[in-house]
C-alpha cells in the first residue's frame, strides 16, 4: 500500500526542522542510504540517455522519462518482471524514478532527505513546513494504473507551489 503523496510528518511542531537532528537511523545506515541514493541518481541519468540526452537530471528529463514510460511500456515491464526477483526491471525503474524525484526536490532550497531503511521508504521533507513527500510512492503510482498519466513534471511543480502556500 502506498502512502499519501504529501503529509506533515509526525513530530513537526511548527518550527523549522533540522534534518540532521531528526534522522533516526544509525550513522552507518544513514551513510549507506545516502550513498545508495547518490549512486541511483548517477545510474538514472545514464539510463535515461536513450530517452533524452542530458548532463543532469532536471524537469526536462523528468518530463521526457514520464512520457516515455506510457501504459504500453509499463505493461511490458510488468509482464517480463519476476515478482520474486527484487532486481527485476519493474523494481529498478520504480526506484530510479523515485530517486530522480527525490534528487529534484533535494535541489530546491529547504528540502532534504529523511532517510529510512530500506532506502525506498525514505522521504523528502520540507524543513519549514514539515511536509513529507513520498517520492518512491509517487514512483510506484507512476508505474501502476493509479498514476501513469499524472504528469510528473507538473505534479512536482504543484507540490512545490502547495508547500510554498502553506
């Protein structure tokens, strides 16, 4: 089951959050997840080159990848993915898309990772409002019937605007 797209995280009291202080994983796991997500961003950029040539992940890349993975392509990925293999194409694409979304939010001032384990349970948090953004859940929705047509570049911008208005 996926979580809501955005929600105010537990413990937010209206004061700006220090994400370093509220990280709850042991240091070794924090470092591991941070490095894992950094690697995934590099892999995503490399993997997306056949879709759009770019030297960085940005909204143009997000939009191109979103449009590339249409219902037909997603159905093909699902049909050839073994659900017992956690390195199947479906899981990989979902995780790369989630890492891409997280990376894009993380580039905006005031946003950062609140790490969890496994890494795909990590969320992006806006420090001033306490809004948690479940980027990997967004990715699951993208690669399912529920959110395939959401338009993720627009959804990303709408999330930023919603947080700004809070």
